[in-house]
């Protein structure tokens, strides 16, 4: 399986677009299952051992997608490997507030370092499996659960609106309860 990891990494590097590879254009046949597991805490494991190199995790996260069958896959132009995800594949490590066009904008920083605005395209939702902690919807069928620190920070910025705690971002309101 180590060869499969090397092959995947090599193919991704050839795409030259590490931040947003065109996953929607890649439809190779299933290559099989690879012994990669993404734990509920956001840790990535290969053959039972933590993948310690952050650059490899970022690289693999950039080619991860969830398909209509509900399974997660690492996809390149020539290969597609099924991986196991315990809860959500990514974690929000920070929530920051910015002003954009005189309106508050919440920005989520993922455990891969990528920043994502909380907006209509990346809405918050509550995850019942962990006591209704918020998560964010991401492209390619992915999602990211808020870490405890990010969740507390988000709740601190909430307002009571229509009898519920809510936050606003990019002109949208998102309930937190």
C-alpha cells in the first residue's frame, strides 16, 4: 500500500493545482480500497499509523471527495481509492470574523490550513452525532466539524434571534441550536 500512497502523491503533484484540483473532471474507475482512515478527531492514519507529515495530509485532503454512494475517495486523473472516514474528514480549527462589504463574514480555518468563508455555498449545520456541534459544508461533498475551541468562539459571537442562538455571516443567518 505504500506504493499506492507514493503513486497518488506523484499524480497529484503533476496536476499543478494543489489548492483546487479539478476533481469534478476526474472519473477514473475504482482502483480499490486503501488502508487510510480519517479519525473523528481529524487524524489521518495509514495502515494504523498516523500520517505525521502535514504536507501529505494537505495533499490528500485536496483530492478527497464524497460521492453519491456516501463513500469517500482519493481521486486523481488515473486512480480512485476508497478511504474510511469516521465522522467528518476535516476539522475547523479556528473561526475568525472579518468585515466584507460592511457586513460580518465568518471565516473557518481548516486543519489543512485552508480558509473557507461561512456563506450560502459553505453553510453551517448542526451535527447530531456530537451533541449538535456545528460543522460546515464544503465542496465535493465534504464537511468539517468545528473543534471545541472553534465551536466556543462561534457561540460567543452568536445572537438571540427568533428565539434561537444564531450567527450571521455573508448576509446569511445560521442557527446554533
